[in-house]
C-alpha cells in the first residue's frame, strides 16, 4: 500500500447540511387547561390551571409569569444569517417529530442525484507490482502496492457504496463490496506500507510493525481462522529457532479502535500472539504462553478461535442490567425481545473513480488508555479491575469470552479470557467529533466487533485462511458445511464453531437488510407512496427535482 502522502490522507470539505424531511404532523400536546382541577390518586402531581384558581390566586399567577422575550425583526435576523425556519417563535411540530426520530434513526442529507458513473460496480484499488518473494516450497509470490483508494483514518471510516435506482429515498446509495470479493484483508483498513498479493490473502511490509485488519468482524458466537507464517523466524539445523532474519509476524483479534501503526496486542483494543517464544500480548505486556521451545516459525499455521457471548447478554452488560446470578447461562432472549437498533450515520463521498460512504469512526477512550498506562491521579475508575459490572462501561468485560490458540492443529491453550466489550457506550466517537463533526454517541453501526488482524515486521509475511477449507480444522468443526446433519444438534447455535468466511456472508446479508430498513424509514418520512415500479419512478423524479440539493463532496489528495 502506498504511504499516506501518496494515496491520500484526503482533504475534507464541509459535510452537507442535515435537513428535516418529515411531513407527518405531530399531535397537539395536551394543554394544562385540560388537566383535572383537583389532584387525585391517578393524578397526584397535577398542577391546577389558572382557570381553576380563585381570582386572587389567578392574578398572582399571572404576575409571576416570566417576562416575554422580545422578538427580533425579520431583517435583523436575516442580517445575522439566522435560518428563518429554525428561528420561528412557534415550535414547528414537523421539526419536533424529526428531532425525535433522529434520536433513534440515521441522519439524512440533502444531496443531488447521483452521476451515471455512480451506478457502476465499484472497482478495487490500483495495484502496482512492488516485489516478489521466494517461499519455502520454491514458488514465488508477487506483492503489490495499492493506490487510488481511501484509507480509514483517526476520525473517519469508509465503505464502498453504489447508486441503486430502487433506493430513491436514501438518495439512491446503498453499501456494496469491491473486488476481490470474499473474506480477505482490507485495503482501506491497513497501515501505510502494507503490501498485498492479488487476492489480499497475503500481507507483508518493508517497514517496522504495520497492521492490517480483515473486512469482516465477529460479534457473538465461536469463530475460527488461520494464519500461516510465510516468512518469519527460521528454524536452524539443530532445531532451535533463530531470530537472525529480523522478520516477524504477530496475529490475533483487534477492535476498530486498535492502532494500525502498531503490532497486534499493543493496546487494550487488541489481543495478539508473538512469534518470539509464542508469547501472548495485550496492552504491550508480553506473557509466557506456548510451552518452552515452542516458538512460531516459518510454515507454522496458527489457528485463532474466539468465543463471545450473545449480543443480547452483551447489551445487558453495557446497559448495566447484567446480573451474574441470573445471566450466566446466556439463554436466548424471548421472541418478544425488541431487536437492537442499528444506526448508520453516513454520507456518500467521491474519491477519484470511487464512491464511498464516509462515517465517523469510534475513538480510543481515556479509560482504556489509563488501564494501559495507570496513573495514580487518574479519575476514570481504571484502578478497579475490569469486570462485567464495572461502573465504567469501557471497562466492562464479557463473561465466558475467550481466545484459544492452536499450532499446526494442536491446542496450545486459552490465551485470553473475559475480553473487553465493544458495544456502545464502550465504543464511541471522540468528543471533538461529537462537538464539531456531527458525530453522535450511543449508536451501533453494525460493524463493531473483533476483527482478524495481522502485524508484519521488516519482511515478515503472513497468509490468512478464513475457511471453510482449513489447513488444520479445529475440533468440532463441521467440514461438511451442514449438508450431512438433517437434525439440528442440541445446544445453542452460539456453541458451534464456525469459519470466519461464514460470518462474512452473514455480514453481507445484514448490510442488505439494514439498507432496506433505512430506505423504508426514509420512504415513510416522505409520506410513503406506491412501492411498484411506477411508484419508485415517481419517487425518483421527486428526489431529482427537489430544490436546494448539494453535490456530493469529493475528497482530494494532498499536494
């Protein structure tokens, strides 16, 4: 991948203005004059209106009213640049309805219709040959430097989108994927100077530690993937590991907040395994894990299994409703349980020949920074050991969660237990983004979770395998793809170990469902209408003819 100065730390232009589009009038609020005149058991706190008061009391109440605010003239407000609609003396019921909706729904932007090229499938990055390596079996692997694509930065995250005529209410755009299709390492979610093979399954670098995350996240259940050391610590003739090559690889699981310019396990947002002596690393603290003499060398295959509780239990922990005495079993929620609210605040932008959704990224929090580097003067509460009932949501852990590690099909043990939770409010945007960038706290955009992650160092090279055909399938893994068992096995579906590739297909299905939900949501805000082809055509024309729409912003490369 090209450096950030070459491919684009993009210059940003102002985000389009959010406008209220609701046209459904709000019901008239109940006036106090309609309240009972006398308190009753059903209305113990009723406040009598002035009509029900004695004349002297009514006069006193009238005198005690606050002074009426003096209104400014229309010209004076226009000279100050005040929006006339937002400065109305009488509250607008439509605006009230819109503000209530925005508390639980995605933001909506006023944009011009898409260009014709926006309907074309997205392309992958430009891949320029960089170098070749010779691997142990005598073959060669060619690596490429990627360019002409955006990269996830400190405050923003990007996903490919495409214009679709069946989505007129969401300004046509919906999420999509670019080539090469399937589970792989992400071009956008990798540090600079990370080089990929054509299928983005192998990664390397000629610099210090650089990390790349996969394009798929896991949120609940048991998941497994493999990492093969293509170039790394070499084995000497006497069987002892040699570190003279200077090439290293680390692998593990990382959240979105984990730094890409550091190895896996550097901070509280990732859990990693070192090739040196097979140590486990979290918050930059290596600890013995593999048996003595069991270093990770070239051609070794490291299997990584993660186990997470259900999202239902996860949300109870983050809301402070978790009870260890009752919730340890992690039973399935009742059918009447309300589904989690996924809110994706995003706006389409253009970068060269690509169209992306841009959204605010989640940001490292002070509580976890203090956990990594404790300070005696800290007031974040990190002095208390993380637990599911910790008073600080950032420091709440997930019961029955763990990471197991295999080497060439042999279980090395459980490296980590009680992983830190990731659902809001444990994950949130930075205060600066909330104050000045339009970000909102408390929302799950459906892509929070733990990602397969690999870090490479000065020529270290790794190959990932997300399944379903593993080099060393883990115990209990169904190699038939579910085609043999006609009866569902007993136990929770979360108990079954599954390939990360299967989670990728689930993730695509979820994206499709959430895109449809957003379209229906906005369609209803606009008053609904026919859903046949004629209705969609009418809606599309209405969107295209709406006045005052702004062109989609384009990101520019640094000079």
